[in-house]
């Protein structure tokens, strides 16, 4: 697929889910960074099921920094890797209190210095909490971009993010990120990928190769 055709495809995906909203339920920057951290290797539905009780008990970084790790574990134990996540949440909350007066920093380097916060989480937090443009790369975005052969199969999430942000206009980044996740869940799934019906979509079909094929 050429870059010109790729731009057309990604624009079409973004338009398909116009004004897409975050799929994690969170009301402020602290809840956002916690929810996104919990979402690694876990569905957003599962995260949304545990965060109401978690946030009710530990609504701020100060409160969570003083929590017993076991108490955090008991509230999130239905999630994958919950023991590591509980440990990271306490560490991250302590860092926020110690270094940032309990506030989530509006800065990529500061965010990625926090326990359990990598590039994807930091990018999502910056876009969802502070409206800073960025295209976070998860498994859905990776599957779509690699499936169209737009990057090498060995490309890292950081390389994919750089490719997409170089390719697309900055004012599209946030909605495109959210739209690609939805498109990957609904259409270009891991098990049975397909494009939506209609000639406007089928013209891209010949370029897509499911990973592993």
C-alpha cells in the first residue's frame, strides 16, 4: 500500500468513528493514568468493571500512596498481571506525591518516569487528560499497520507511532488513535479480519494480510 492510499484509508477510518471518545471510564488525570496502566493485556471492559470501587476507595494519589498493596490487589484481582499492577499503582502514586505534589504531570518524560507507565500509556494520558495530540499504539493499531505492510513486521510500537504521526496531520492524531482501536475490535480483528461492506472499503482489501499469513 502506498502512503497516499494509506492516508486515504486512515482518514476513512477516522471519519467512520467521528468524534470517538475514550473507552476507559475516568474523570480526571489521576483516574486516567490509573485506568490506562491497568489496561495492559486486559480488556477495557474488565478495567471499567473494577475501577469504580478502586477509585471510591483510593480517589487520589495521596490515598493510593498510603494503601496496602494487598488492598489494591483485592480490588483488581480479576485483571491480568494484577499483582504487578497493584505494586506499580502504589509506586506511581508515591512518585506523584513525592515529585509532583500529587498531580499527574503534563509531560511525556515525567510520565514515563512513573512506575508502570510506558510510551503507550503516556501518549494516551497526554491525549485523554490534556488533549495533547498523539497516536498511541496498542495491539489493534499494530495489527492494522503491519497487516497493510506499512512497516516492517519487526517494527516496535515506537516506530509505528512515529510512522503514523509522520503520515497523518496532527489534528487527526487523537481521533485516529481511538478510531483504529475501534476498527481493530470491530473489523480487522485478530481471528477473523474483514473490512466493512462497500466499495469504498473493499478497494483496500487486496493490501491486507493478517499477521502470520
